[in-house]
C-alpha cells in the first residue's frame, strides 16, 4: 500500500469497530481503503479497481455514483434536507408512498417509513402484535423459517435462526418458534415443509401473531433457495388461522429475483412487506413497511382509546433518501431492467455449469440475479470463504462468501464482459483451494 492507503488504514484501526468483523483479522488481512467508485467498480487510493460482485451488501443495484440518482439527490439537497414526519409531510415522501402502492402487490395501501432493514422488521413485528391486541387477542409468539435471517436488532434477531448471530443474545430475545424451510428448490421439498407448517399452526396458530419469511431466497442463511409454491400455500394456511404473513423483501425486492418483488412469483399479497437495500439504489438509508387498510384501521381511533402505533425514528421519511428512492424507481421505468436481468441471469447460469465439474462443489443454484456455489469437504476453521475473498481482491473482484457459500449479487448494470471476469475469478479461486 502507498502512504495514503497506509495512513487511512492506521487511523481507521485506531478508532473504527467494523461490522460483521473479527477485528483481530486485520492484523494480517489489510483493510481496503476506497477512494471513489463508479458503475460496478470500487477504486482504492492506488487506483486498483474491484468489481463489486455483491453490490456492497446487496444495495447498489444500479452501480455506484449513478449520474441520474446523484442528480436527483443534489436537486433535493438544495430544497429540503430533512423535516420530522410527525405532524409534517413533504412531497418526496408522498410521491414515494404513491409509487410504492402502485408497484407492490395489490392491497398494500399503507406505507410506514423506517430507516434500515432491521428497523423495518421491528416495525412489522410490533405492528402485527399490536393489531391482534387491538382486536382483543393476545398472540405472544412469532413464527419464522429455520435457517432464516432478518436483521440484528433484538426483535429482528429473535425471528432469525442463524446461530452465529443469535446464540449469544438468547436471554434477551422475544418468543419465536421455527418451522422447517424447504431444503431445496423442488415442489416436493416445498410440500414437505408445508406439512410441518400445518402441524404448527393447527397446534399453536392462536398464539402466533405473524409468520415472517424471506421469499424465495434466504440471504444470510447461506443463500438457501426454495420454490414459490411454498409461499402460495403458506399464505393460505396463515389466513385460515388469522396469522399475518410478513414478506421480508429487504434483499429480494426491486428486481433481484427476476420479478420486481419475489412475492409476485407466488401470486400472493402478504399482510406486511418490508423493503430497504435496493430501494434507494444504495445511496441513503431508508426502509418502508407496506401493509393493508384492515391493519391500518385497527389503529385508527380517538386519542382516549390508546390504540395508536407509537413507533418513530428521527430520520423517518428523510427527503434526501426518498428522492434517491424515487430516482431508483425512475430507472426501472426508463428501461426494461427486469427483462435485461433475466437475460443476464440466464447467461450467468450458463457460465456456472463449469463449477459443477469441480470435486469440491456440492451444488450450484440461482434465483434471478442471485447465484450461489456451495462448496463441500471443508471444516469451518479452515475459513475457506476468507481465502476466496482474498483471492478475489488480489484479482480485482470483491467477493464476500458466506462461509462455504460463494455467491454473486452484482449491480444490474454489470456487462457481460464483467460477468465473465467475476465468474472466472471465483472459479480460479476455488481451483486454488
């Protein structure tokens, strides 16, 4: 590293505690200081460039420093940077709410703003429990899929099932039970899992406020993928028992799975839909919870009844974030992003065929613009993912595996040549193991 890089890294390690990081690793694994970014590329201070194959934690769906989104944020910056959303409103929030109602599944008529994915999950959980309470029912439990991940705040962590994140905080968590997730993308495994869901709801349905799922793809749950028929049937069963279905589309939303929202592939309208990540194109923190008028009306009352939903964030509905979200939605309207994604995902799937011949590859799977390669034959302490990550950086690609899962979730603007580079680098990394 040159002097600029070295100085930034030194100052960083003096004070910054990084997320999802064992800081001791940085005694031997150098931090990469990023000076600028454009399109799919990140550039360090030595002008080395890296293809951002994971869209910087799945958010930069139209790449970095997108000229159109940047222009809209700059325009808003000179008009209104922030105002509280309690007792006040502003046009970007109103416009965004209107457009989200237009594009999300029919029946989701109300929009509650938050500022990150975990917070949106918290809102949906609280809103569901509170709804039942307002209707005279006490439903203290939540239901989620095994192997699921919904965030790292206390409520969101409670409904997740990835031990690495959850076990330490077990005494602090709210009551939640799990039902088995389909073990692969076949209809058969979906039906097996549905039978288990039926058993749980038959026995405990009256105790459960909501069933929360990541539709089609479990992100931090090692990119496990399952068939949409599971969601279709789960919605029907939940409805029979008065259990809300929460579709956590924080990662799967905005074109990532081959449709605008993963729930569309199941042809259902969830009771709640949480959205974040790609919502603003990676520019600013923003999240929303979509719900229906039935749930909204259960909170609509005179002050003396104390049924109002008392939940807030200081930056709720921030105008700059709303403007970046509106610009992101504009880009979907200006060209056939979903159609182009389908072409690129087909090309990626074809390129992934060669991985199936490798003896240390267990499975290759894909849903839309999410692809995953599962390795086999390694122990956790070997830290295979870290080796792939380092190889990727050495060869100009940011890969950040989930343990033994190497995955691709690139910006939608990635070119076919860049796809080749991304996939070939991962292939060569696996060959080196």
